[in-house]
């Protein structure tokens, strides 16, 4: 092949190759201009055209558009309902609540009290509980008149035993029995009024201390607990709560504002990396398409 033939071939292929190169470079620059430069470039106080890039310049509007799409279109009330009451979410919630319940009942009432208040307040609550129990017992004893009950029952017992004493029983008259038991009744009621509170309180403190220091789970020993039944009930309650409060919940959770703030808080570099992680192949195809179109145009020019 002589020089003239080489030049002829070069003339034919130079157009398509140059067109492909121009198309590639043009689209490459166009893609880069989506993000670059990140900030405006100023010369003598004037901002150069096309700076900053399209996305940095329109970032607030982009954030607004994304937030509206996510908040108003992607996360409707029906979408949230479908997500929140899905079997997977309900199972997760019921498992978490059941596990927390098991953890709580493994503790003593005193430990639970210390989780929500100070030791001083816990002891104060224990003391008030003990006082309340004591007062209620004393109040009940006075209402049922324990002295009178003891007197009545005592009279019946003594009269039954009197017949077994033979001739000595004749000295134990009804008047004597009634007189003794009347005094007993008065002494019992007097004891309840004066010393009953102290005696009952000491016993109440002892029992209450035992209750406070005993894990709650021990009170359920011997009872068969159906874990699946409890979890099903938790899921039912959870589903009812979600359905009834979803409108209020969605109103309080402003998804659009959250998304908009997150996008605005992202740096342009982070936004570029996010977009490129999703569209890198597509943007590469756009650049290569520019080269292909330039190559085709170069071939067409050969025959025009």
C-alpha cells in the first residue's frame, strides 16, 4: 500500500474517529458538570457560567423534590400500615415485649422500684404500704369486733366443757362466764386500739420485706405459661393500637422534612458518591453513547 492509499484510508476513518472522540469528551464533560465544580468559581468578582455544577446549584430544590416524593408518595398511610402491621414487625415487637417482661419478672419488687425512682423513695413507698396494710387490718378488726367474736365463741366452748367437769361445773354459771368473757372482749378491743397497730405493723413489715425481696417470677411457679398465647395477645393489642393511632402517628412523623434535612445536610461529594453508586453504569453508558453517536455522524459525513 503506497502513501496515497494510506492517506485515503486515514481520510475515511479520521472523521468517524474524531466524531467518536468529540462525542465521548462532550458527554464526559456533561456528566461531570452534573456535580463539578462543587462551589462557584469567581474571577474578578464575577461567577463563571455553569459553576457550581447543576446538582450543587440545585441541591435545595433536589432535596425538596426527593422529600416530597418519599413523604407524600412512597410513605402513604396505607404503606405505613402495611409495614407496621406486617407479620415480621409484629413478631419482632411481641418477641421484644415478651423478653422484656421475662426480664422484669425475674427481678424483685424492690429492684423494679429502684429502676424508676431513688432508694429513698422506694423505702418511703414501702413504709407507706406497710402503714396502709396495718391501718386496713386494724380498721377491719374494729369493724368485725374481734373482741365480741372471741367472747361469743369462747362462751360456747366453755359451756361445752362445763358439762365434763362434773360437780365442779355447777360453780361455773352463765353469769360468771358472761362476766369473764365481757371483760375479755373489752381487753381484746383495748389491745387492738392501743397495741394492735404496733404488733400488726411488725408482722406486716416482716412479710412485706419478704415480698419485696422475692423475685416476681417465684409467684408464678407451678403455673403453666403459654408463651405463644401471650405473644398472640401482644400482637393483637399492637395491631389495634397501630390501626387506631396511625393517622396521628403519621401526622407527628414528618417524613418529608426528615428526608429534606438529611439531603441538605449531605455534602455534594457524599451526594455524588450516592448517585454514582446507583447510576454509575447508566452514566457510563451515556458517555459511551456520545462516542457512538459521534462515530455514526462521522461515517454519515463520509457519504454526504
